[in-house]
C-alpha cells in the first residue's frame, strides 16, 4: 500500500509540474487574454488528478481491500482488548468505513498506518 501511495504522489507531482510548465511562460502578471490558457491548464490538471486518484482507489480495491480487512481482523483478534481501544487505532464504524468504502489516498494512508500500528502492538 505504501508503494501504491508513493506512486500516486509521484504521479500527482508530475501532473502539477505539467501544469506549471504549461503556464510558466505567462509569468505572475498575466492578462485577460491569458485566462483561457490558465483555465484549460487548470481543467486538465483537475481531470488528471481525478484520474490519478481513481486509479489509486481502483488498485487499492483490486489488490489490497480484502486482504487489508482480513489482516486487520486477525491482528485485532491477537491483541488484548485494552490495546484495541487505543486512540491511535481505527475504531468501530470508522474502521469499517475506512477499510470498505469512501476511499481516497488519505484513507489508504490511514489504513496502512492502522495495520502497521496493530502489527507493532502484537505481543512478543
């Protein structure tokens, strides 16, 4: 999951760079005549960002969703109950929503962090 997030981050940086390259010739003092160029570049960037996020979510669903939820259940079953009530672990409905719906890269990051935290809390 961390590799997936890193890949999305790299892609979004490249998208931002393409946008900046497209408008850098305008400089800070652009005119009304430059507005269509700005709007087109902004629209292209928004569309590319949305496609990147959509791809990340699709890949998460295909590659990790089921395994992440099952791994979480297994880790929780191996931990003492008082540990599973900590504030740094996803709880209840929020955990279910994060692992099963409403994805964005921030939620995928939270899932990765939750699994790492649970794994580190396992008794030795």
